[in-house]
């Protein structure tokens, strides 16, 4: 297994955020973690990243316990978090440079990943000159430039308009098919999870409620056989005693 979450628990004071969470992820698998706000999915992602440590249980990557952040686990946030004083190229080259890669090689790496996300023509632009979708593509390129084994994505398309979001979903699948990293992707959207993932992990009340194998060949669309049925199964689980269902 690439990633193992073993009986993990996390609390803040009297508030239990995660309880007895168990999950295994295979190498090269695309996993979506889905659930209502406050169910613990972003906390789990931050623990896999090493930004938080569990109070109970253990998280292991390649059999080794996660004790802190690592370049082997790249993070893409909902807020792109680009440095506004750096150009697009400088933003993407930042990670390799911090890791000690020579400046010229870091620049070549940045150029390669900008080509991958289709933004090589914007290398000398600053973040303020880019659209929301373009900024997120730079954020993905920056995460990938550090050559992570696992790409962690915390609702990266949540703030985008629906058309840009659809485009970014297609772009992410294209990038994934080319590079085949292991991806953990947090979302509120049932349709996004079914479109992207090999498996969808549904979380409720700080625990894994169920894991759904999607089993629909890529490329997928909303018209693909089984797409609507997969959405309906997940929706029923989320609706069961939980009130409103995410869009």
C-alpha cells in the first residue's frame, strides 16, 4: 500500500474531529474524499501532509510513519497561495530551488510543468494578471515540480465558476493520466468525485462511512453508463440523517 491510515483519531479539546479512521490507498490511485463541512476530511488531508499529527493511531506512507511535512507529499489548496511578487515561472521553480536544485535546473523543471498545464506562454506574468483557473493550474504545476509521490488537493476548484471548474477537472484528469501520481482530492461535490476518482471515500461525523468503487472507464462524462447511479448511491448515504446534500 502507498498510504495507510490506521485507527486515526483527532480532537480539539472536547470536540472530536476524527475517530477510528481507517483507509488504505494503492500506488497511482486517484481517491476523492467527500463529505459535508466539518466532517473531518480536510483535517485528515492535513495529517497525511504532515501538517498535523494524530492523537491516536498512525499514518504511514510506503510503510514509514508520517512525522511531518515532506516533499514526497505535495499540497494544492483552494486558495492558490502563489507569491504575488514572483512571476509564474519563479513560483513554480520555488520548490525545487528550496530543495537545493541548481537554479538553471529548477527553471528547466518549472518550464516543463508549465508546458504540462498549458501555461508556458505566461511564464513571465505575475499572479495578479491571471484568471482563477490559470492560478490554480500554476498551483498544480508548482506542487508537481517538487516531484511528489502523493498529490494532496484540498478543494482546489471550490472557488471557481462552474465552467472553469469543469475545465479544470478535465485538465486534472489529463495530467493524472500522463504522470500517474497517487492523488487524494477533498471535495464537497458528488459529481466532481464521481467524475475524477477511482474510489470515493465518504466521511460523516469524523469517520469513514463507506468507500465506493466507481468502476466507470475514463474518459467519463455525466452521460457515461453508471454515472447517475453512482451519484445516487453516494447521495443516499449523505442524506441518511444528514440533512442537505452537497451540490
